[in-house]
């Protein structure tokens, strides 16, 4: 599911043993990518020792991942939920703050 999400996301963030790793996949609209990375780094400066190991993917755009295209039905591509600026009842996105404004 993470491999399918590579085409849909800006980057993957991994925190492992209090070290931060990032793999960029696609460009972001204007400077959104820079601001989202800046925001995450600011949070980690304060909370890194409190964050458990994790892996997540973030989108930096306005279009959402529709459940009908990447849902649980047989024959559909499955994709992990992505952190994103917007969501609705028919999408798989998890809302994440946009620090670019």
C-alpha cells in the first residue's frame, strides 16, 4: 500500500530511534513542501523524544484520494491513508495542518 501511495504523495517521513528520515517523491504546489517540512522539524525539536517510531506519508496538494478509486473492494488498488490538507466522507485522507499561510 505504501508503494502505491508513492505516486500520490509528496514525501514519506520515518522516525526511527529518534532519527528522522525523509524520502521525497513528487513536487508540491508553490512552497507548501518547504513549509510542511519546516513545521514538522519545529514540532520534532520540541517533541522528538516523545514521538514513537512511525512512518507516514504526506500530500501537499488539494485533490483527495477517493475511497471509490483506492478502496477495499476487490480488484481496486489499495493505498495507505495519507496525511493531507483536506478530506471528506468519501476519501481516505487524514487531515494535517497547512503551515504555508
